[in-house]
């Protein structure tokens, strides 16, 4: 199942995309913990856009959910960020900033960040499912 969403850069977009992910995972009977991990990671990625993507009025979320895993991309056309500084913040979770990126890295696999000044940002992350057929959160 693949879904591409174009969302307004506003707080209400975050729970909406989270519910959509929860429904997709529920349809595939993804393990509850895997689903919860992905929901938190997606929430953090989208919240970062809402809070930090200055200059963007919308953002895009790509969900690719399969039986054995999920890949997610969150893309914006905002002002971008310093990827090296973000990686350093991830390495120091006690720092005031970077907790969302720390959580995304801790809860998912194959995390990739790309950002360019005035050209926007992309965060890609994946999650391999430990088992299919468990009880996922209800929609």
C-alpha cells in the first residue's frame, strides 16, 4: 500500500497523518509495538516540519506499507537545516534540540536526512516488522 499526501503545514496535519498510518498498519495486522514505534517516529518527523520548516506552507508524506515493513518520507520546501548539526544533536539526546530526530533514529531503521538551504528537507526512515498478524492499534 502506497500513499502520497500533500498536507498544510499546520498542527492539525500531524494527528491526521498519524491516523492514516495507524489504519494502514491495522489493515495489515502489524505488531502493536512496531506500529506504535512508527507512529511516534512519523509524529516527530511531521512535528519538526510544522515547527521548523520556515518558508513552507505545505509538506508531503509518502507512506509505503508492505507485509514485512514500512518506509516513510517526510518532505518540505522550507528553509532547510544543518544536517551535520542535526546529527550531532541526535548523538546528544540530553541537548535541548534534536530529541525528535533521536526518537526517529531509535525507533526506526535506515534513517536518512537530506537538507539544503532554501531548498527544503527530507527525512526517510524505515521499519522492518518483527511479526505480522499481531494486534495493531485500531483506526
